[in-house]
C-alpha cells in the first residue's frame, strides 16, 4: 500500500443536503496513486487526529470527497471554502477490485446513506454493464443519483419513508435484478441483508466497512473487525489496513 501526504487546495465545494458536503481538491501527487474504495485521512485545522473520509471520485490530478458532518472535526472541514488548503494523507486501505470482474460481467453497486459516495468511483471505473441501487431515509437525504447515471449506471432509488423512489429496502430492488458481482457500502444491517442475498445466489460480493479510525495505517488498533479464515475460524484484523473493502465471505458482519 503506497501512500503519501500532500497539501491540497479546495477547488470546489457544494452542500448536497443539510449535513452532507461535496469537495474536490487539487491532488497531483496523491490522485495517481488512488483506487476506488480507498480513503484519506484529512488533518482538521485545530485538531490533533485526522478524520477518515472515503474517496468519492478520482481525477487525473484531483480527488473528490463527499462527507457527512458527524462531529466537531467534520464540522470544521465543512466550514472550509474553495481556495483553502487541506493536509491529506492518502490513499489508504484496499479498494474495490472492479478491474478483475471483466467487461462481460454485470455489476450491481448497492449503497445506503453516506455509504453511497465510495461506490461512485468504483462504478465509474467498472467497464461492464452496471446498475446502482441506492437507499436513503427520505427524499431530503438523496445524493449522487445523477452522478451514477452519468457514470453509465441504470439507477434505482429506495427510501425508508416512501417519499421518493421505491418505498422499501435496497434488497427489495435487488430481488428483481440479475447480476454477476456486487459491491456494497452502508449500514451493517443493510450489508448483512445484501450479503445474504448474494450468498443465496452464489454471487461474489465485496463490502466496504464503515468504522471509526484514528491512524489509518493499522498502528493504533482502533478499528478492529472480526474476519474469517478459509477453514471457518475467525481472527481480528483492521478495517484501515486489511480493508475497508473485504470479500463478503471473509468478514463477520
């Protein structure tokens, strides 16, 4: 895993919902190293610990982050403006293996809430037929649907309250789809349901885990996750170093 640090300039900032922000930064040193599904550790002005933010998009010399304000650190990040600088450590972790699926495969990208952004870069990089199934609490929480369409996906949207798209769960839509491989990111209950459906169909599934992280490189041991060996025994690994993307048959959800 090759990573580096760079002082990146914010090129564009948008507010997508009441608490979700979209930033694109200039990163000529980091962008060529990055792969979809990896993440960055961003130094917050006035804070000691970096904040882990997933990569939403990777350009030739830019990185895109879509993140939710969940505490004081991300609140400070959300207050930064175009022209401001951010100290970024990236790219970290293992990404989605979209390059191994093959152009003759049909992939489904399944995201829930703030788990949607990491999938956009993967969908953009996938060369075969692709479908996105995105789930949100309600209409006011919907993000990035047009971006997935622009990436070449047939896109389906579900909401918990029925205010937009299909009233129900992402798995309700998946039941009616045929696909060869699945990439998913979102809350643990959603991931468990998606993994179960894929296992019943004997379809490969890769999940990106959402976990609190401090160091991002496996040193602090703060993001332990239970993993499964081929013989069925379990052990503890780290989301930041061994993931955040895992083959679904390897991680204990």
